[in-house]
């Protein structure tokens, strides 16, 4: 794959450039998603279906802490992309140094807090009944590695902002592959059970961190920082925080969603319903990898060209990204509508779970073909530094629509009300996103064009 420099983001044809950025991102997300998928299959078959539910309880807590790194990475990388586009190399360096300092301070503090209150946090997120003890084992061990995961997530976005998607892809592949190898050794060979699954995950985070550290110390990176860059700069921290808060808020809402979903489903259907949600959740991470890859590839291109005042290229990037992502989302939709039973049987042999999951999966993915507009629209505002709009659109689906729906609809339709909430919230959020994105294009990019006429 050809190398991409930061300046290429402002000169190469958009379609070709988006493919160069999106393919490595998609491969990285695919491998990462496959890791989560196969890890869940291993756990379900080698430990049991309760172990799947236990991991599902822990994920929102550990991922929220790690998302501090992701949010700092996305917020800072938006600044870095625009700074490189404007040839302001000093600001890019200072931003990167501040990202590292913020990530370490915040994640270590949160991990200490999370370990101190373990007995209250795990049950609150659905760790009840037979799920409680395996969830606690997994939770404590995984939290030890979460600061390294946060640094990896932060560093990965910076690598992509430099225009080095191939290395970002490697950074995502390393922990995924190593986790599967460690899973086999620690669970299947050494029979360490839930502790083995947890140490495999933590070990994979450490290996990923080692690779990212090597990248920034090597000649591959253009960002060569020194100790002076680690000192926090108030304007930069403020800008990182305002933009990064969008990502953090999204993960916070995801964590709250898991809290509600696990507890509501446990009340309605017990452990089998929580396990069904865990399987569907893994498919949400895995099946949409090409759509997320296009979104990740879109971010640095839009940010760089916006910083370089090349608004025609920004507009073209939006349209191209939506077309690519919508086409891929439609393919995913067709496959999941046709094969949900076969997919479910890969995870478990539990009869109750196999009975419940396929119908849930069809409902959850029912509006998949239209989510491209929703994802690209929210990503656009984040890429160009408009934090308020990005935050609104990021919280729109789960915060404004989905959570209220899962609290109301089950009162009338029981478990069906939970699953129907997914497509309804997708449709409503897409309508809102289309309105704001269309208005932005008309007002600031090209007043003569209307989004709907170009899709």
C-alpha cells in the first residue's frame, strides 16, 4: 500500500484518498472486531454462556475509562489535522504532548476509583445472580490494563491524523491477534477460566502499547516531541476537551445504555436475555466494521482540507464517504437478515439463547442501510472542530431517543419493546443528522448545493 503524507490529504483525488484511508481503518477495525467476536465464541464454548454475559457487564466500565484516551485522541487529532493543514507544526507537537499528559492523569485516576468501588459498580451494570462472580474476576484484571488501552486508542487517532493509516491498522491488529493466541493458551490449554480470558485481554493491551510507542520514537512519525510539550497548555487543553468531550459523551451514553439494557433484560428474561444482548452487541461491533472504517478514513481528510480552506474538497469528501458507507451498510443488512440463526449458533449451544437471539438481531439491524448518513454527519462536525453540533448529533441516537424508548416501550411490549427501540432511534437520529448536515453544507461549504440532491 502506498505511503500517505499529511500533505497528500489536500491534493490526492478524494475517492482514491478515502479508499487509502478507509481500507486500512476497516481492516484494523475488522481484526479488532473479529478478536472480540472470536474471543466471545471461545469464552462461550470453553467457559460457558454465563461468561459471555459477565464480559458484557464489564465492557461498558472498562471501555468508558479507555474512552478517555479515545476522546483525548480524537479531540487532539482534529487539532493536529487542521494544524498540519495550516502548516502550524509547533501547535501539532504541543497538542500531542498535552494528549499524552491528559490521558495518563485521567485514566489512572479513574482506574483507582474503579477498583476501589468494584463491589458496587459490577452489580450496578447487571452483574447479578450467576453473573456476579465471573464478572468481578474479569473486571479487576482487565482494569489493570485499561490505561495502556487508553494510550493505544489516543495514539492510534494521532497516527491517522499524520496520514499514516497503515501503521494505525497495525496498531489495531496486534492486540487483536495476540489476544486470540493468549486466549487459547490461558483458557483452553492452561484452563485459567475467566482469569485467563482477562489476562489475555490485558496482555494484548500491553503489546499494542509497545508498538505505538515504537512508532512515535521511530522515523515513521513526523511528531517528534520533547519534555517541553508535555506541560499542559490551557487553550490547547480547552480545545481538546471541547472536541474530545463529544467522544467521551458518546461512550458515557453507551455505558449508561449497557447499564439500562442489562438490568431491564435481566428483569424481563434473566441470564439468557442478557446473553442474547451480549451476542447482538458483538455483532454490532463486528458487522459494521467497513462503515466505521469509512468514518475513520473520512475524519483526517475532512479535517485537513477544512484547515486548508479547501471547502470543495470537504464537500466532496462528505458525499463520497456517505455513498461508500451506505453501500457497505446495505450489504451488512442483507447478510444479517438472512443468517441470524447460523450466527447465533457460533456463540453458544444454549437452547434459550438460540431461540431468542435471531429475532433480536433482525430488529437491532433493521435500519442499518441508513446509518451511514448519521455516522458521517456527526463525524464531520467533530473533524472541523464544531464541538456543539458534534455533541448534539453524537448524543442524538442513544441519549435523546434510544434510552427513553427502552424505558417506555417495554412497559407495553416487554422484550420486543427493547429490540424495536433500536431501529426507531436509528431512523429518528438520521433525520436530525440530515437536517443539520444539509444546513451546514448550504451555509458554509457551498450555498448552491443541497445535500439531498447529491446523495
